[in-house]
């Protein structure tokens, strides 16, 4: 009897510990909604998300929605900022290391024609092929906030 | 005299059709076996008739003003290679053809029929199955897309395309189409002065109909059933929506109609039935809602920030869990002469208008707005008490948000 109680106790503690992590939840495409624009998230090549240090999940259908949302957020409180890798649909990569491309050849859900690449090489290649401007995370946020 | 004139007309007509418009037949028993061959031979004004049969062709290119007519069961199978037909011309028509198996790509928008930089065209009575994008139109004017059937199988959400997608268009007409199993049934991006009517858009992943940056459009008599969400109208001005039906859009945050950054719209005589949220409005200003019916929705109307000068009158709010949800204490919207099934007032002077005002925002809906988990308490005694006390002395809900002339009977059928 005592053993079972102890086991339940251990399991409960484990559960509490698990539910406290600030790891990003996977986006459920077709089911989740963009926190910023309320649209359903369906586009695996343009989705984005961030997680606060308390573990609260925010998901977005496009990178421009994420950037617009983050304008009013304290950067200290964020554990993860992720954007979809255009060259590998479905993969989410840290925004800080990604390269961003604004090009009219690649349309994004909210009309800014903005997409992200894991490798800067790919972004540059695409920008040469289709015309466009490559940004880093820092220059991108600056560009959007000045708009 | 009259008969003679008539005969001359007939004669001229025969002359014209004989001399100018040639007919080309494509089929297994005809001299031409491939559609592209026939298109290459045809001149402006000619007609290509495609006989019953299966044609394994893709990347057909149409650059002349010709008419493609499919006989019954004339099917073009793209074998998942790429798109099937690309058209860049004016004065052409495509009718009665079937298309199937369009290639899927993340990087290019492959479509069964792609129309680019074209004017004055008709796409009618076509059947498009297993498509990525169905009909994709860009930078075009004066097109009519009618009576088509567009469908796909939505196995992988992200690899789905839209049924009828118009990007940058003017004076387009989309009517009597059926669309299902797609990402968005119909998607308008930068489209103006266009009409969408009598379509049936159902079981799509995202929206039945989607407007983005599209001004001065009209949509009416459409039915939107069972989509991820019914219709989204975003960043657009002067949109008129009437006599549409929005049904069965269930999901954690699904809605019949999403309005986001919309100005000067008219919304009348629509039916919103059994949606999680009937209308979800955010940043919408100067909108008139009248004669709509809201039946058995979770929330009939949810109003988030920055909605000004909206006017609700003569609507029926029937058996919704929440009539109106509001997330701020400010109110700049008016409610007048609506019918509310939850209204429990009286009408002593028998003029059909209740003698005490109705407050559509309940305290509990305000609480749920702030912490959605509280929803489990719905229909409990505690919640009824909370709602009652707020009704008597409003503290949290906007105090002047009320219908001063609530109707005693419903008005719309």
C-alpha cells in the first residue's frame, strides 16, 4: 500500500516537472490558430512560434505575424523564437540564426512575401534567382518596426 | 420581307462560321491525338473539341483566343507531374473538360488551369479532381468561372492548395461552383470589383472563402459548411455580404466569419448556425449588421479590440451559449431592435418591443474571455448567480452596451 502511494507521489512530481518545461510544442497544421491574425495555420513553409520562459506557447501562420507580435514583448521573457525553414518544410529553426528573404516570387500568408532559410547560402541563392532582399533576424525586426 | 432578312442572317452566320471559325477534333479515332497539337494548329477564334477519352498530358500552353470544349468524360490526367493547362491570352473559353492528378510542390503553385495576364475569358462546367491548386488566376480581368466542380483529398494539410485562387484581378465573377477538400475553397488576394455567388464550399481545411487586401467585392447566396472556418475577410474595404449560410464550423477557435481590419462593410440576411463562434470581429469599423440570424452558436458575435461604429439591428439571436462577447469596457457599437431568445423582460404596452433593455454581454462571457478554462463552469448555479448580480449592477461589462428596444418576436425567416 505504502509503495503504491509512493509510486503515485513520484509520478505526480514527475508530471509536474514535465509540464513545467518551456520546450516548444509541435504546431498542429490545419488545427492551430495564429495568435496574431487568428487564421488557421496550414503553411509548413512559413509558420512560426515562440515560447515564453514560463512555457506558454504562441503559434503563428507567418513570420510577419510573429515579428509584429514581438514588437510589444519583452525579449528577456522568451525561451524560444522559431521560424519555419523554407527549404525543409515542417522544420522549425531558431530565428536568431536564420536568414530571411523578402521576394515577390515566394508569397507568404500575410502578404509580406517573407520566408526564412536555415542556410544563408540558400537565401542568397534564391534572392539571386528571383530578385529579393536578404535580412538577418536583427535587420528584419528593425526593417519591420520602421515600416 | 422579315423572312428574307432572317434568311440572310442565317446565311451570313453560316458563312462566318464556315470561313472563320474552324473546328478541330481531338480523340483516339480522330486525326489529332494530342490536345497540344490541336492548340498549335488552331488559330484565333477556332474551336477545339476534345472527344471522350483519357489524355495523359501536362504543361499545355494556350496563347491564342480559342475555345476548348470537352465532350462528356474527356479527361486530362496530369499524372502528378506538374500543372496541366497554362493560358496567357484573351477571349478564350474552357468548358466541359475534366482534369485530374496535379503535381504537388512547395515552391511553385501548380494548378489544373492557370490563367495569367488574360482578359475576357470563361471557364465553365469543368471537373477538377485531385488537384493541388484548381484554378489559379493572376493579373487578369473580366473572367467568369462558373459551374465547376473542384476537389482534392486533404491528407497532408500543408501540401494542399486552393480551389479557385485569384491573385490580382479585376471584375471577376465566380458562381455556382462546388469546392471541397482544399486549403481555401476560394481565395481572393488583391482582387477588386468582383462577385462571388451561389457557390457551395465545404469540408475545406482552412476557409470556405478568403478575402485578403481585396476591396469593393460582393458575395451572396453562398453556403459554407464544415470548413476549418467559414469565411475570412481581412484587410479589405467595401465588402457586401448577404444571404450566405455559415454552418458547422466547430473547433477550439473556429468561426463562421472572421473580420479583421475591415472598413465599411454591409452584412445582411445571412444565417450563422452551429459554429463555435458566429462572427469574430477584430479591428472592424463602420459595419452594418442587419437581418442576420444567429442560431445555436457557442458565441454568436465575439468582438475583440478596436471595433468602432458598428451597428447591429433587426438580427435574431436564437439559442446561443453566448450572444455577444466583449473584451473591453469601452463600447462604441450599437445594438437596436434585435430579437434575443435569452431576453426575459416584458412588454406591457404590447408594442412588440420589450419595456426593459437587454444586456447581451454576460459577466461570465467576460470571464471566459480572460481565462478560457473557466468554460467548464458553464450552466452551473454559481455562474447563473454571477450573471444575475452583474445584470443588476454592471461593473465589469460595458454598462451602456445594451439593446434598449429588444423585440419580443423573431423577425427573419
